[in-house]
C-alpha cells in the first residue's frame, strides 16, 4: 500500500489534518440540501405557514478545532501496539547510546 493511500485511511492522520471535521461538515451540508430538495412543494397557505418553523433548516457550520485539540485527538487514535514498539525502539536506542559512550570512555582512558 502506498504511503499516500495509507495516510488517507489512517484516523490519526485524518485527525491531524482536520479532515474528519471537514467530512462531517460536508455530510451535514449535503443532508441539509437533500432535506430541502425532498420537502413537499405542494403545501400552500395554512399548511405552509403552520409547518414553516418545522421545515426551517437547522444546520450549523462546524468550526475546525484548534491544532492542540487535533493533536490530542490524533494521539488518542494511535494504536497501543505501535506505541509499545516505539517505546521499545527508544529504550534499545538509549541503551545502545549508553553502551557506545561507555566504550568510547574506556578507549579514551587507555
């Protein structure tokens, strides 16, 4: 799977970009437009006046969350096995650097 295709389906990347909020906003607007298109056009007079409030579209614009909120949401989407592997790699790297530093000190003192 190519990286671009993998990123498109990754919830973490979608949260970081804010694509999830954009998608929800598109769906909300599409639903509102479909609702308006499907309303009966034959209602007139008293029926129309009585149903005017109920027929009004109640769609609100969805604002894009701040970068901090997107980062927090993205972090919650990262899988636990990935975080465990990352912690293990960092631990091994730290131990390797300590061993390398100890070997360098031992060779410098002799």
